[in-house]
C-alpha cells in the first residue's frame, strides 16, 4: 500500500462555532451529515454507511475548536494518519470556517476532496447555513 498524502480544505460556514462543534463532535450530530449512523463508547466511535461499519479512535478534542480521529485500520497498521475537523474564527470579520485535514493515496486525493465537499454541503443544509 502506498503512502497517503495529507491534504487540507477550508469551508466557510455562517453559523456559531459552538453549534457547528456539536455537529462535529457528537454521535447524533455526525449522524446528521457524516454517516448514516454513529455510535460512541468512550474514545471509540463507530461510523456506519449503508451497512458497512468503520471504527475510529478519538485522538483529541477541544470545544469549540477541533476534533481529531484516527481510523482503527490505521492504528492496527501502525500508521499515523488522521482526520481533523477544525473551526477557525477570523478575529476581525468573525467569519467562521471549517478546516478539514485528511489523508489519501495520491490517486485518490481528488475523490477524497469531492467526498468532503459533498459531506460539507450536507452539513450546511442540516445547519441551515449559507456559504
């Protein structure tokens, strides 16, 4: 398996950081836009899509700023890949942005970015937020 490459994306979202954080950090919030169903037990989260289940470990979180996960497959393979959802508020304009950090194999980066764009579109819809 080839090494994955880190990529970041920024999405402006007109919503309060604390509300946005609820949709990033709780199983019920994540179930609204990220996966069909999300369950958690302590630091372990189960993400379910169309009957397929993936498990992730919560690496860190800081309300209402960021949450970071590592897929258990990567933990078992000894890989340091992660995905992070980070909320940034511009000090001057107070504009809120969601910064996504993720990893993908080189030939899958564009597909990964399109997937995030679709999911963030769903998140905006759930939040009733505009760009």
